């Protein structure tokens, strides 16, 4: 009886959030441990299907670094990184495109369908969803076929949403400057797509609790950050290392009109639902 009462209370608590977000677009960038652990994988898929069933338009943007590394190892090819970015020569780009647009993307679509959702797999080449040029950071480094997104054409995603599908998007981009596909950063792609879709939220699933005031001390999680305070947090060393590009993606999304952005711990089962449909929340919200 008590358990049933608690379940009912959970649903009642979710009701105003469902009413608030029904009909809105939420872009979710999916990667890290949440893609590796079967339990976490299932939890993310279940969260996304539930959002779809209550009328919230979830758009799933994914990477696939571990799967790419595994395939390169299997083929006897080197995984090389330059300043944190995967160096992508022609052969590596072929592997990236095959793994991301083929295996990872279609596995996600298949799982969503098997669990009762409706999904369609896309990549940045479809409808020239993501157009990019070769990345030049001005540091003299050659990153190979790593691209910088210059334009987002969201029509193919909007059509999928209109057809009541969950768009599942691999982050390979159409070359606007040469005849090639480019490997693009999934966080950046998700942020720019959220802006182009006029999304209500951008959610980045990570392998940490969120932005921590003290490094590695999870109890110091900062739950709310105003985008205007980000530069000060960087100056204080609170936003540092790998968290800098994620926070900057959130800031760019806010500047582009996305109402709320979230950095969530993908290691927590159902962190998406906890953040979106409960009073508690599950990570750092940047607004």
C-alpha cells in the first residue's frame, strides 16, 4: 500500500512538468558510460521513450568513441589524439562513418523500436543536416578530417518529429568545402541543433555529477549556474579541463535561444527523467 502511494506521488509530482514540456523539443547528447553499461543504456532508452509517450519531442544525438576505438583496434589501426581531438585521416574517417552512422546509430534505433518507441536514424549527411569545413584552430596542428560545423539544416529532423519519430542522429557532417564527410564534436553538434530546432532544453550526459565547486568532491555539485557567471567560474578554476567545452556548448545554446541546458551524470539510471520530471533534479542546470 505504501509503495503504491509513493508511486502515485511520483506521478503527481511529474504532472506539472509533463504539462509544461508537452509539445516541446529536448535535445539529448548521449555518450560516455551511459553507452557502455547495459543497465544505463536501457535506462536512457526507456527515459526517451517515456518522454515521447507523454508528448515531449526527444532528439537523441550520439557519439561513439569506445566503439570507434574497438573497431580501429580490430583493424590494427592507431587511435591518435591531438589536443583532445581524434586525428582523423581518410581511413579513420571511413571507420568513423561506418561505426557511427551504421552500427551505433542503427543499434540505438533498433533498441528504441524493440522497447515500444518509434525512431528513425539520421546522420549529418542526411539533408545536409550538418554542414562543416575542415577544422583550423590556428595552432598549426593538422586534425585531418575533423570538421567545424558552419550550418545546420534542421528540416529532416523536424520532419521526423512531425511524423512522431524519435530522431537518432550520428555526428558525421557534410563537407561544405570539399568532397568528404567530417567527424564533428557531438556536444557541439547537439548544441547547434538545439538552437536550430528552437529547443526548450539541451541535455549533455557526462561521466560526472555536473559542475563541481571542488574537483572530485561530488557533494559540492553546483545545481544552478547563470550563463553570465561562466567566465568568472573559469577564472576561479571551478570550470576547468574537460568541463570547459561542455559548459561553453551550454552557454552557446543559451545565447542561441535554448531556454535551459543541463549537464547530467549519465552514470545515474534515469537521470533524464529525474532532471526533467521531478523537483529534485540530477545535475547542473545552466540558464
